[in-house]
C-alpha cells in the first residue's frame, strides 16, 4: 500500500498494477502447467520404450532358442506387456556371409505408431 504524500488516508493499488500482477501470475502458472505436462509425457514415453524393448528382446531370444538360422522374410507377432498390446515385426535379411542373417525387430503400438527398432546379426548354430 502506498502512503499519500499529504498525510491523508492510505491509497490502494491501481487497477493497472493489479492487472500486471495477475498477468505475471498467469504466465508463471501457464509455464508450470506446460512443464508438468512435458514431464508426464516423457514418463509415459519412457514406459512405452521399456515395454517395447522387452517385446523386441523376447522375440530375438525366441529366435536364438530355436537354434537354427532364421528364414529370410518378414513376420509379425503380438506381444502384451504392462497391459499394452504391442506388435513386433521381425525383418530377416541376408548378409554377405551366408552363415549369418540380419534380424531387425520393430515394435509398434496398437495404433501402429513405431516405438522401437532393434537390429542384430544371428549365425547358424
């Protein structure tokens, strides 16, 4: 509050001062809300990435446990992790050495949004 120069009653804030203060508070709250939303989205994305990695690694381990050279081509399998339905697409390609295959595991969400891609080389056992 301001004190008048001539000893009268105390004066309040002007309307412009109150509006400026409200604008500053509104901008600070909007920035805080946006930062919170970004943290929430990042946490969700990280969770999806972890679940996708589990699916991809499970499919690659399944291929290794077959103990045979995978056939060239593409195949898909469903994978449920953490209550989410994911799709793993295995793309097997040839390499210059016929005893090895290039295997790529692509994981996508239920709405076909790509989440993760892992690539490895498998050899004949």
